[in-house]
C-alpha cells in the first residue's frame, strides 16, 4: 500500500526527548516501510525516518515558541492533504487530532484517524469527532471507546514499542519511578506520597508543563531532598531505559483516564512492574498480580509496594512481547488500512 503518516509537529519525529504521539508515528512509519509499504511521513523538516519525509514546517514548534503554532499546524495539514492526492496515496493516517477532519472530504484519499485519547479527555475534541462520526477511526485501547462510542471504529490497535530499545533487567530494582508530565493529572505528587510512606526512594523524570508550574512548585519541589525524592528533569531514550531497568516499580497513579500509557509498556519491557490506578486503559495494559497491580486508591497502592517481590520481571517482558511491540502495532494498522482500501 501507499500510506501517508500525518504526524504532529510539536516535536521532531521521533522526538529527541518527550513526544509520545511523535514516537508512535516514527515507529509506525519505519515499521510499515520495513514491511515493504511505500510510506510518506509528513512531519517536521528535521525528522529522521526510513519512509519518505515530506515536510513544510522546518522545525518542531515545541522547540521554537517564536513560530505561530496554529498557523503552522494548518499549513502542515493542508500540505499533507494536497500531497496525499498528488501522490495518489491509498490512505492518509491522521495523528493530528480532529484538526484535519473538516477538510478530509475535500480530497480523494481516505483519512483514517487514530484517537490518542483526545475524545476521552477533551470535551472540545469529543464534540468535534461527533460531527464527523462516520469517518474511520482507530482506538488505542478499548477504554478509549467508552468516551465516544458512537464513532466508526474500524480497529483497536495498541501502541507498540521497539523492544530492542529497552534492556531487560532480571533483578529487583532499587527505587520507585515516575516518568511523565509533572502535572496533577499524572499524579506525580501521589508518587511522592507513596515514597514517603514506604521509605523507598523515588526518582521523578519529566517535563513541567506551563499550566502545571504552580502545582510543581507547591506539591513537588518542597519535597525534593535529593535522596528520598529526586527530580532528574526530562530524560532521553538512553537515560529512560536505565532508570526503568533499575526501578523497583513504575508508579502510574493517574487522576484522569489513561488512553493507553506508553510509559507502562516501556517499563514492563525492562522487566519493571507497574502500580497504577484503574482508570482508562491501565487494567488493559497491566495484568493485575502478574505484571504489577491495579490499585483503587493511595492506601492500596502503598500496600502493593510490599507485594512487588511476588512479581516475576520476566512476565512483564513477555506481556509486552505478546501485545505491545512495534510488530503487533504494524500488523494491526495493516489490517485497518486494508479494510479502508478494500471499501
């Protein structure tokens, strides 16, 4: 098939550090190219890919706040839609939320949209999707569909990771770990509470979004002591791999439903179990009692720390091998695209 991947342009594809949507686009473009498909990746001009790179935006908007973000996003989308017809693509795979949908009917190329949790978490996005309910959609978890069940879902495809990028460590870790955006929704402060109550060191890695600066300065920063609670900032792939492999558990105590949670699959690929709240996809990704624990509240999460020795780290790795690899993701999208191309 001739497949276009419309990636976001907030970060490079693949991202240098943070950028889960861009990472999925990078993995998928390379994976489809490796399987012999003719793939065009619409992304920032500095992106790296095995596919054919088609770019109009020269650099990531997240790294260049002087660039007008919405203007560049619309130019990027318009360019991709026009080129999809000119290149006679079989399908254009949209990872830009609902923004391309009002214009998708103006081109011949079918547009398939992966949700990435927007309809689950954002009222505006949910209403926009409902205006185009008949278009083909792919969910990234069964839980994601519950927020907007009336859409035309053609497949459920879990996000996949490159397993070779995550070293398996068959040895119980030394610290608890939080990786992600440091904001109330992701529960970084709850991870600190677990560390304080168990006496087990916690490493916090991630960016602080602008809207969460006050949260970080009031709920996280005063409790960082460099020993029991450490903050290492944003980490790249190599440091992320090391932190995960050395961790006793990943804490994923989210306050908002999780659409998929790529970080959980990444941790389990290293053999590291996950303790998370049962919101959204967490019970789909984590097999309770086998690859970690799904907690109902903070007290239960604390109690599960004492049961981590009963989790076999190899079981964590094997679950990722079965369900959350790049190969599984590529196969799922191949089937989805074939359905669209075949009518």
